[in-house]
């Protein structure tokens, strides 16, 4: 059983195209999308369409909740949110309202969420191991936990539970602009985790941002440098 996992696309169609091509080469049985899909400026509608075409099972990210929120509630983000609203269709926010904040697959052995299982705003790996176990208590059969949110790849194993931060498709923080995803492969009762990094046309993504979003220079620079 092979599961492809991606997260934090942040509206970057160009990075997601490269990730989905890489995923297709490995022919997974299932694909998971851990959220934060459209809050970004490198063709968010195109990124949204690709995510829907991928057939991935979704969980909701924290910035997905921005997309669902009334403009007047987004202090400090209203100009961007208004631009993004003009790029997307009403279908996007309506769909995100139906997306759960966590889901399990493989009969509960794999748990997918964005932050923690009950809060997409809280980073799972920022909490102590005991706090993590408390979060996992409602999922007694879990063997693998898949999260996003921090844009940092990470793998920890303890007491038979593998915890994975998948890394981000877009908006890297470590100086490497390549897009990230994870292949999770089950062999018998064991799971192997393979972190994947994929080159993509960063220049094309930057060009799209600068041509379509009047205040996009900051995000364009982040995509170029791979640093927040």
C-alpha cells in the first residue's frame, strides 16, 4: 500500500504541477492533501483545480479557514483576501467548509491532519511528546501521524508511533525552494517514509505573481530564495 501525501500548496500551481507529476510516477494507491491549499499568489485558482483533479482526500488547514471567513474579520489581511476572493470562485469556500480537520485511513492506522487533530492552528511538533499522546488518545489504533503547517520536514518514532511532518509544496523556509511531499509505504505491519523534493519552474511562478498580484514581491522573493 502506497500513500502520497502533500500539504501547504499555498496557491502555487507551478509547484503543485511538479509534485503531482512526481507522485504519478510512483503510482500510489491513495493521495492525501493536508490543507492550506489556496492562500497564496502563484495562480491559486489553478492550484485549486489541480488539487480537486488529483482525487486526494483532504483535511482543512488554518489558512483554509481564512478563505472561509468574512472579509471584515481578517484584520491586516483584507487587501490580499479581497484579491484572492476575486481569483477564486464561491465554490472554493463552500467546499472547504465541508472538509474535516482530521481523517483516518487504513482502518485507523494512519491519521492525517494539518496541525493537531483538533486544531489546524497549533503545530503538532511544537508540543511535548506527552501532549502529542493526549491529542492521539481518541485514535487508539494509530501507527502513523501525518501533519503539515510548519513547512519543516521531520520524522520521529517512539512507542511504535511514527510521526511525520510532510514539509510544504510551497513557501519553503530552509533556503531550498524545491517542492516537498512524502511517500508513505506499508509493507506488512510496517511503514516506510520517503521524503521527496521536486524541482519546479520558480521563475514562472514568480512571473505569475508579479503580473497578477500588485503586492506580490514578498512572496515572489520567498519562492526564489526558499526562505520566509
